[in-house]
């Protein structure tokens, strides 16, 4: 069974094709600069054609969708109702869901006879208890406007949990880990008995760890202060927090490889702040797991490749007896796994 996985961004389209259940990678291509000045790829339709895939050879297409809200707790077959629901969730993910939806629409035009499946980044975190996802705000903001913690990178954290269970030779439903997806975007996840019970990202991917250009956790009153004192608009504050903060804001660089090589105080400070935040989240998750943890799992570009950062994170007496694993995440393979599971279940009905 051949399954194509499409990850459509605002100006990029990534595609991998897997032979399932063998999990054999047959094809991989990334197209960037879609619709940008000077690019020959004017839109996602052009990008899909540029993949040069024989759609007749596919048994299904899996789509990454960033936000599934509370409606989508698992992956599902895509129909008109699902597409409408994804569109309605654009208010919660205005930067991501429109591109994801466009990828779906274009794929339906090109391959309307092929089953297509949506796999949601937020789905893995729908097992969090209310006390983990409800903010201490007026409750009707949750009831009427869906203001709550959702969590992201769920496809990655799900893959890491399943892979860690295999490595440790332990049933997934008995696995307790803290997984760390550390890249330009970064998040931590507390997995108890194979399920997410807490994660660092919240209503948006801005909350949580210090990232490449995102601030992570800050006092929300800072937003009001910046508007009053510096006369910044909402758009300017949004840009500051998402694109000019984090490691970039502290030391002018967001590439950890460059930062750790700098012999400069702001670079050293940036690393210390990032590491301290990661350690604080690990510590809080150890409390939630009551100290019963099988492993700390590092992944993402930084987690997989920066031994220096891993060593700094683990340089704490509380972590000295905890096993640590480095696992290369594969979100596209996890999406293919989800698609295969749904298709197999359909064949058994």
C-alpha cells in the first residue's frame, strides 16, 4: 500500500511517499518559495504538479493539519464536512490551517478518487485533563470562544512515544516519558501511560519553551506595557513576540550551532535561559509523573544534533538517574502510520 503524505505550508509543500506497512520511504521532495517573487511555482496547484507523482499508484493521501480544535480528537477521512470544520478553525490557526486546507483542496482536484486523511497536530494532546488545558480566565471565554490550551507538535510527540516504547521494550500504555521536540519551534510533552497529559505549547505555539524567535512564557502584562509605553500596535507586538524574540531577541542569532560557538555574553546568556526553561518544564513534569519516568527523549533539530545542549539540560542532580534517548522524529511517517491504521480498519469493516 502506497501512501503519500503532504505537509502544505504557506509558501512550501513537503511530500513523502511510503510503502506501508513496511514503512519504506519511496519518494521525498520539498518545494519552497511558492507564490514568492521570481518563483516559477505560483501556487499550491503548481507545487503539486511539480512533485511529479503518479497519483494512480497511490492508495491514500495523508495531510498534516495543524489545528483540529476540540472537534478532531483523532485522524479522520476527509469529506466536505471535515473541510468545512478545518476552515472554521482558521480563526484559531490563521497562519497554518489556510495553507493546510489549500493543500487538501488542490489534492482533491488532482486525485479526487483517492482516499484522503487529515492528521491533526493537536489530536495527541486531546487526552490532557481539564486542569491542564483550562486557563485561569473567565470560564465563558472557553465555552464561547474556545480559549484554552491545545498544544502542538502532537504528531512528533506521538511518534516519539511509540518509538521510545519500542526501544525500551515496554507497552505503550505503560510508558512514562518527557519528550522534548527542540528545534526553531520547541515544545515539551508529559506522556503518562502512553498519553499526553500536559504540554508546553498552549492556545498558540507561542507559549512554553524559549524558541528560535518566539519568546515562550512571559508575563502577559508585558503585552499591555509594550502597547502603552512604546505605543506598539497589536500587529507589532505579535511580530515582536513571534519573530523577534527567543534566542534571536537575546543574542541576535537563532541558529543554536552558531550561538554555542560564540564567545560572547549574550550568546551564553541565551543558552542559559533556553536550558533553564527546558529544565523547569522537565521538573514540573516529573511532579506530574510522581517521579515514575522511563526516559527523557530528545528530538528535533537541536535535540537530535546538539550534544552540548543535551548535556547542559541533563546537568542537574534530579536527572542523573533518568535514562535519556535521542530519537530522530519522523512526523511524515507518523502521518502515514495513522493513514494506514484508518485504511486497515476500513478494510476490516
